[in-house]
């Protein structure tokens, strides 16, 4: 201490050593019903793993910020943005991409998009389909508000959304929910 009671520095601040923030780690997951085991960098995004390592290019990458929804896939039945999800975080999980929607012929969602002209260029379509697939497979249906909320997570620059909305209403069971206002 000095005469005016201000502490004197005993050590000087040092900049921490830079360390590579990535490491390799094993992942074991199921993709479209097939067990996949791989070594991935801990920072590898699920979208890049699907597209580059597994050649599943139906998962599109648009904004790389999770805003456009083009990269949406199902992880354990829930719609997630694969551009925001680490591949390593999916170890032990089930991932479903747009390539797995149709077994024989078109999936009801795909058929509805075709019938209602819910696509033009097609870039956003896989994301819309996978977002809606979560609701399509839900027991007990979904409310109109839930359906519209799900659609709001995806951006389309071509169609104007009317065809997409009609297709969604055709393919996803919408049920009336009792209002809390009663």
C-alpha cells in the first residue's frame, strides 16, 4: 500500500494463451433411420454435417443465423434449425431430413404443397416441410395459432405465402382449442 491507501499492483495482467477452440469428438446418431457414426469437429454445424459429410443436400442453408428456416430438420421429432445446432450435440439422437419424408410417392405435406402451389423456386420448401412435419405427426392435432406460429419461422421470397398456408391447412390437422376467456 502507498501512503494514500491505494493498492499497488503486485502482478501485471497477462493475455491468456490462445487455444484452438475446436476438438474432435465421436458422434453416433440416427439419420433418416440409418445409424451413423463419425468423428466430427466439436464446432461442426449439423447443417454442414448433413450436407457435406452425408450428402443430404435437401437441407438448405440460407441465412446461417436461424432466421430463414431453410435448414430446418427434425431432431427427436422437434423442428430445429440445423445451422444453429452442433452435430456433436445430436449424438444419441434421431435426425430426420426432408429426404426421409416420402417412402412411396409423395408425403401428404409434399402433395399439399404441390396441389396448392406452395412453392416456386423451391429453396425454402424443405424448411417449410420439416417445420410442418413436426405438427403433422403430433397427436391430437394443432391449433390455427400454433400452425401460423410454425409457419412464421420460415421465409419465402417467391410465393406470397397464400399457397403455403392453404397447403399447411390441408396437411396438418387443425383443431379448435377451448378459449381461456370463457
